[in-house]
C-alpha cells in the first residue's frame, strides 16, 4: 500500500509526460498491478463482505452478482485494506489519462469483475489550476448512495444559482441534513423488514389511486331517488347499488391500512432525522446564547444607577 501511495504521489498534480512514460514502461504489461488488485478484491469479498468469489457464467448472473456485492456494502466497508485496490485503480487511470495506450494493454482486465467494481465505486472531480486541469479520483462511500432522489431534487430546486460561490455555500449548509438522511437510511437498509422511501412512495401512490377509485364510484353510482309516502307526500333519499357500496367499504378499509402504514413508515424513516435536525438547531441557538453571555460577563461592570 505504501508503494502504491508513493507512485500516486509522483504523478499527483502537474507532472511531466516523461514521468508518466517512465512509470508505464517500468510496469511493462501491468501484470503485477492487476494481480495485486485482483488479490485485494478477492480478500475484500471473502473477509469483509462474506460473499465469496464465484465466476458468473452469463450476463444475467453477472448482473445479479453485482447487485449482491453492492447490496452487501455498508458505510464502513471501505475502511480497510480495500483502499489499496482503489489506489491501484487510480494509478492506472491517472496513467491512462496521459497515455491512452495504457488501457489498450489492459483490455482483458477491464472486463473483469474486480475492475468493474472499482470503476463503479470511484468518482472523480476536475480541478483547474494554473490553466491546467487535474483529475482527482476518490472512492464513492457506500452510504452516499442512500441519498434519495427527492432530497436531490429539493436541493436543486431551492439552492441559489446567483454564482458558483452561492451554490457551494448552500451545499455546505445542507451537508449535515444529507449525512443524517444517508446514515439513517443505510442503517434501516439492514433491518429484517425494510421500509425504504421507494416502498413508501409506492404505498402513497396506491393510497392515492384508491381515493380516486372511490371518487369515481361515488360519482357514477351514488344517486337520489324519489320516495312517495302513504299520505301522498314525497321525499328524496340517497341510494347506491349493493356491489358499489361493498366496493367502497373494502376500498375504504384498504385506504385506512395504507394510510396507517404510511404514518408508521414516515415515523421510522424520518423521526431520527427530525430529532437530529432539531438538536442541531438547538445547539446552534445555545452557541449564540453562550456568545452573548460571554460578552455580558466580560463587559465592564457599571452601576445601574450611575456613579455613587
């Protein structure tokens, strides 16, 4: 791992193409790097995730295995020796950015499960410095995949776009809420009965469709009929056939169950986040009050009624 860190540091930031070329030449066919990455990956599967190493015979089996591996990750999965595999992956990609022939030499390995795993779980940012663009790669922590689409859409809709600085300030201010949500949903993902935001959205849609169905049944079958009394007078009373009445009754029961499920699911998915947000606001208020009290204590003592 130390050797990989050293090699990454040699090509980090602005570097001469000659350094890239010498490194690529010294690796020859990159066999030592690819074998080490494969070894680190296999140990990670068996010792950390406990899913073992099994070759997938077809595309469907490969997709199922990818889902199994990604689903087995937790927020602490990358806090071990698998970091060496990410360092090797970053080293290869940094060389490939300047020397495209590097990937040509790794054509077979890029189709492997290990390479696909590190590629899927690696992100990058481009930084402009001194008119030169530098690409920085980093592991995407598993917990970050639990940020819901609704939270992303809400942030994109409400963040200030006056300038890049305003967008960054809004993002930094929103980070504690995002972290609370991701950690909470990651924790809930390991429950025996998983109540995910996606399932809650599905239950909400079902509840909405039930309400619409009841409305259409009422509009289509609910009528007023004229009833004549014995004394010749007449009265109007509401009437609905038997089967629509039964349909409304059972749909109403289903609506009640789905609404209660939504309420329970909301509590399980949001109550901890709401509590953390409330405590965070309370802490900020206490900090402001503490500042005011410190100013008051340190201020010069003056008699309330002037000098004696």
